[in-house]
C-alpha cells in the first residue's frame, strides 16, 4: 500500500483530517448500530406535517430531558443516552440507535422509543409505518411532487441539485425510507475485506430486505423491473455520490483513496459554523483552495464537524465514517431489522465467513459485475440467476446458514425474520 496520506500531502491538512478521522474508527469492538426511517401517516396514508412533528419533538424531548437538535432554528431531533431521532427530507422519522454488541440491547432501545412515540402519534390520528417507499407513491396514487419538503435549507438545496443530476431525486427525498446497519473495523485491511465482501453480497441483501406493498408495482416507465424499487431510485439519483464505493476493487484501495473520494465529491451544500450555504458542484478541495473555507479559522471542534458533514454528503451503498454504514435495505419492521442485524453480525464478525465468501466470490471482482446481479434481481427477484448459476433465493439461504453457524443460540432466533 501507499505511504499514509500524512506523508504524501503535507500541504493538504484537511485531507489529512479526513484520513485521520477514518483511521480513528479502528477498534476491537464488534458492535452494531441500527437506524430505521419511518413514515408517520394518517388514516389516508398522508404524512404528518413539518410544523406538527417538530412541535412534538420539542415537547417529547423536554419531557424526557433529552438534548434537542436544532437546524435552521427548527427543533428537528433529539439525543439521549441510547439513541437519537431526526427528520429526513419529507418528515421521515428516523431513530438512530447507538452501537451495541448484543442485539437484545438494540431491541430494548427500539421498544423504548416506540412505547414513547406510538401513543403521541395515536392521539393525533397518526401511526408509524415502515416501507421502502411511501405506499401512496409506490402505488401511483400520488406523485412525489405532491409531497412537501421540510423547510430546512439543506433539503431545498439538495432538491434543486438532484433535479439536474438524475431522474429520481424527488422519489428519494420525498418518498423513500431505509434501514441502515453500521459495523466496526479493526484495521485498514479489515475494512477493505469487509467492504469487499459486503458489496459482493449486497444484491442479495437488497432483495432480502425489500419491503413493498404491491409485489408488481414499478417506477414509471420501467415495467420490467418490479423489484428493488428504492435501489433503482438511488442508482439513478446522482452518479457522483451513489452506487458502489469508487476505486474499491483496485489493488491500492484503502484509507487514502477513501479520503480522496470524500475530498473530491461535489458537496451541494456546506454546513459550517452554524450556517448552511449552497455550493453546488464544488467539492471540499475546491472550497479550500478557493478560500471559501479558511483553514486558519478552524478550531478542533469546527474541523471535526466539517469533516463529518463532508463525509455525510456521499450516498454510496456503503458509507465509510468511523464504521461501515450498510445502506442497501428498505425500511422494515423491527423484527425484520433485528434479523438483518443478526445476519450481518454472523457474517461480518466471523473471519471464517468473511474468508469463505471472499473465496467463493473471488471472480466477482468489479462493481459492474455486482451491478449486473442487481439488475437481474430488479427484473426477476428471488428467481434471478446471479452468481455461479445460482439464484438469489439460493444465495439468501446460503447467507442465513453461514450466519447461523456463527451466532449464539439466542441470536440465531432473530434470523427467522429475514
């Protein structure tokens, strides 16, 4: 591998910050973080309004003595000891559970969240639902344009940008929801192996975690692709920041290449020092070189927040921060989400399984080959023939059996839900 970026690029101190931030994620823990985005809908299937949900967030946060998160002056989330909540572009309601080793602890935390919020929503005629897309949009009963965005500047800028970058920005922002699991890495080599294996099995994970209301529904003008509705939206959103991780199948891939990807990805917007500004297609490298950001003015706290913001503007299937964020699953009910977490735990934290899958899929050596499997699944679902003349259904069973062999007897039980 190349020498660390600190030695090669001494004049690019913020690039070093990104490199150092990713490296600082190295840990011997084997935790799992879980995030689930929900739709909060009324009896007609319409989403709760921004003003109503932000006032509820403020009320509930005060009641449980949580720290309220404000953006552009709006109370858009809160954080307590075990989880945080936040609002996505069109009031999708997300819980982000802090990492735990035991899946039981994740389940307990989610149940506490649900017992707090379900009564609050029910009093006002709303309920929480989990799907990959808002059902009324998936079924073609309304268009994404019929759904208002929250007034946060971040989403106004993103909406305008994505209208030019691809076909499905409106769908992604206004009508999609996901389940995300984060996993740890011990070293650069460990990150590379885990990412490589996860990307190869991701088409199977996408299908296993598909969550639609109508098995035959498709996006407009794509009648032959009834599967992976949400994945199709992301794949035609913006090629600069979506899909499989750039350069990840090259021999010298590692922290340095990841830092360079982050540094050169167009930012759309910049949130810094309490302000959000529209920067369009400019990337961090350009903003620093043009003096839009003055490095001399950055203290340690501000540098860290800026690093985290810039990392957050890449929407690849796998996002690398101080952990690997796995972003390929639809929003699903908690039992299925816990089964998914158990599946990933049994694969990612087993050297035996990682090595076995890496060897079995050694011929899947490019993002194009993985994407070919995705496209086959979009058309044929579980019957799609993907790797080694085996179907997606056969590969799903193989993953479950592999994970089961490496989990405790209790955690094996969660696999029944995937």
